[in-house]
C-alpha cells in the first residue's frame, strides 16, 4: 500500500506484482528442447509460392479481398460524442487564420457559467494552443480577461455580459510588446458580447467571427493598435454609450499614450510608431442602437493621427458590409494607404446638427479605391469628403441616392463628392440620383505642386432640381477630362461645369445634356489654359462682375494660328451670350480679317457689335460697342 499511497496525485501509479513467464520459458515447460534463438527460428516457416500482383487480379478477385467500407474519421467522431457538421469538425482543427497549424497543438477545454471568472482565466493563461468552448448560457463578468497567444474562444450560443470596459485584452499594463511580436493568434467566434470592448495591440492573426457586440460601455468596441492580419467576418455591432460621436465601433488606433493609455507609462517602448496593416472587414453589420442612451457615430476608422516619419496604416479592405444609422461617418480613414472599400451598403446616415459624410478621407490618403457601393444618403449625407491633399483615389461604379442637404443649412462643403487638391482622381461609371447639391467639388490649389490628372467619365447624373450653381466645379491645378457623361439636370442650376483659372488643361467631349440646360452648360470662370477638345457642350460665363473686368477693347497677343476655334462671351448675368468661331483664319493666307458679331443686353434693350480683327503678325484686336461688355475671349482646339 505504501507504493500506492506515495504516488497518488502525481499522475503516475506504480503497483508491485509477481513476475510472469516469457513465451520461450512456457515453450520449454511444454517440451521444447533448444536455445531461445532456436525456438525463434522454429517459428519461421518455408518460403511460400509467389502471389499474383494486385494489378493483375481480375475484378472478381479484387472484390473477394475487399472488406466492408469503413467509417470516416468524422463519423467515428460523432459516435464518440462530437456535435456539429463535418465542416464544424474540420474547423475544430484549424488555427485562427483558417489554416492547419502544423507547429501548434490545440487542447480543448469546456467551460460553463457555474465556473468562476478566475477559473476561466487560468485556462487562458496556458502558454500552448487552446480551444475554449463555452457551453450555452449567460455569463456575468466584472473584471477583464487577459488573453494569451494561441487562444480560440468558441462562444457558441452563449452571452457574455460585462460591467467593465475592455473586457478582453492581450496584454498587461507593465508589459512592453513591440512591433507585431505581442500575443497573437487569437480568435473569438460566435456568441454575444455585451457591455464591453476588446483592446488588442502589437499582434498578428486576430479573428472576430460571427460575434454580436451589443451596447459597449464608453469605449471603442474593437480598439486595435499595431495589429497585422486582422479579420472581422460576419459580426454585428450595435451601440456604445459614449456621447462622443467620433468614437468608432472598430478603431484603427495609433501607438501613442494619448490614444492607447493602458500601459503604466507614456515612456513605455510599446509606443513605437507601428502601423496597422492587412485588415479585412467583411460580411458585417454596423447598426444604430435601439436602446436609449447608446450611440453610433463612426463604424470603422480613426479620429486622430499620430503616426510619424512617413509611416501609414495600409491594406485595409472593407467589403460586403451593411451600415445603417451612422451619425458622423460610416468610414473615416486617416493616413491610410492602399486600401479598398467595395460592395457595401450605406443607409440612413442622420444627424440634425451635423452634415454626415458616408466616407471621410483625411491626412493625405493615397491609393484608395471606392467601388461598387450602394449609398442612400437619406437627405443629409454627403458620400465622400476628403479635406486634405490626396493622390490616386478612384471612385467607380457606385450608386448614390438622395444627397439633398439644402444650401440654406449652415454646412460647408456639403457636396456629394468633395476633394481638396487631388493628384490623380478618377470618378467613373457612377450613378448620382436626385442630389440637390453639387456632385463634384474640387477645391484649393497649390501652384508649386505639379498638376495631377482628374477624370470624370461615363457617369449618370439625374437631378430634378439642383439648388447649387453647378453640377461640377473644379478649382484646382489639374489636367481635367470630362467626357461621355449623361447630365439630366433641372433648370434651377446655372451651369453644369465650372472650371477655375488654375485648371491646366481640359478635355470635354461627348457629354449628353438635357435640353433645358444646353445654353447654360459651361462656365470657364477665369480659366486661361487650353481646352484641347470641346464637343456637345455650350458656354456661359460666370455671373458676376467681380470675376472679369470690362475688356471692351484690346489686343490678344496669343499666336492664334495654334488654335482652330475662338470662344467669345459678352453681356452680363443671365443675359450673357456666347459665340464660337471655328476655323476663324485662312490657313493659306495670313492677312487682316474682320468679324462683326451682334451682341445685345435684353435687360436694357441695348444692341451692340463686337469687332474681331485678325492681324498678319498672328495677333488680333477686339472691340465691343454700345456699352455691351465683352466678358472673355478664349482660344481653344476642337
């Protein structure tokens, strides 16, 4: 008994007994004569006849030697108590990123709501891989879980209710994780998490799948800092109780003490300027709360930018999600490069005291692709707002409905698309349905910067009554292409296209316009560059004496032989008139040539004449009479 008592509780049990006989000794007892080796040799029989190779057997012979079909490993697992589909069983062997982890063994643990939080935490503390299955039920927690690396939480149909923020963390305040070397390979799958948030940092391979996050307490729901390879798939987010509408359901956080003050010192080396990268957010719903006292400001993004030394968050992919009821922005990307927002549905952005922007791009975004989204702006929501210089932005194949915030409201830049100083902006193949605001406004210029490219091509604009002065207004230094668009615009608009004086070159061709605005299509607004092509478009100058001085007479020193069309505008306000002179000089003979064009001001019944004289030195003189102002003369190539 002493041997038994001494080994209880050690996992190994030793019990003494009598030694038995070997097979050779039993053979000797039964009459075998010889050594042990001779006995072994006696067990080997003579060589048999060679058999027929399997591939030479007949089908009947093969059928005779085949046994009954055995059960699959999955069927055996079900017999042993596994519950779930075959795919569920396969998934039980997967690591968080969806691949078989050949270097990590995952042990399974089951927990239930009769266990204490400290007991569940002790399982999470295990260093090796672990899958923790929560049995169905409601769990109430008053403190935080600190998750170790290589942890999978299967919440199944359970509900976890917290009375504390940051209910899940992957660090302790006195740790110093760097880059992406903290506790990673973490997955939370299924279930409901109520009343708390998840704060993770400096890690890779983080998965949230099919989780319902409800009524988070005073924080971002997912606060992610310096995370590489994050997947949020099939989750639902609904409500937080902060009154700060710039809070995000999913925060793209910066590694600074100001943003992430959960370590013991602001001098902690963990604040190392590591960006977030390689995020996928898909198949998820971002919803307005239904419970009183909770808000939904921003679904995904940042409200600060502290990355330095030309470091950027990058590779953020947001697709096939549903956004409903945001009161600040659905997506707000700051200092983000090389990212794509596509095939999402945005609905019902609403705030009585704020112009809601569906997508905000801030702090010098680059390589952003916004494609194939459906947007219902619900009357007070702009689609894209970019208030900083940007480059390589593509807005393509989106359907945008009901951008109707009235100009009488106190909102600046309340356009469907607003961009500040873009370098290479593409707006192609979109549908803009029933906006009452400008569809595209491109502001500001910096003459020290090289002009970029701006393309507005093959868009459909359907407007019953536009309350802004124009549909498109471009004031930046850019090479502009506007072609193959369909402008179906109500008569309340003054112009369709306005080009500012900083535009470098414009190519305007093959645009279709409703008959009601054909005589109010283009405002050159001081533009002095070269229009390389204009077709199917008519002209009207800017309405206002502050734009042009009276140029009733003078000499134009441009070499007119480099152009084939002269555009002349005269008059004031809605009484402005326009003339085109195509092929206005003889190609084979340079000599004085005069044109007399009638001009008039219907408001005063004034009738005048504009004289254009082409000179042999390739300059030309112009003069208007009878006090009818000559507003502008342009040379273009059609």
